[in-house]
C-alpha cells in the first residue's frame, strides 16, 4: 500500500523541479520556439511570462496539480491491489 502523504511530497518535489527546469530552459530559447514555450506556460492559472508574482503563482498551481495527481495515483494503486484470501 502506498502512503498518499509520502508519495504526494515526492510528486511535489519532482513536479516543482521540472517546473524550475522548464522555466530555465525557456530563458535559453529565442524566436518562435520561445513564443511557443511561453504560451504553453500561460496555460497555468495566473501565469504570465517571467515576473516574480507569476512564477510564484505557477509554482502554487504546480503544487496543487502534483497533489491531485498523487492522490489519484495512490488511490488507483491501492484500489488495484488484490488481497489474498487465507
């Protein structure tokens, strides 16, 4: 059985690290690639490309999405475990 609290914090750590890496990668792009990358980030609630409040709002959104993913994944995993009969 997976623990939702433990798995949730691992998901938050992974999702936030990926968020930071994607932000850094977006700063390296130019032209149409940068425009596409920036517009994809704007799908996060409250995000506009590179200002401090927006980065924090994006991180908060990623935090919430990570917990939703973790709760769903743990529920699916734990519900699918076949209990052996003795």
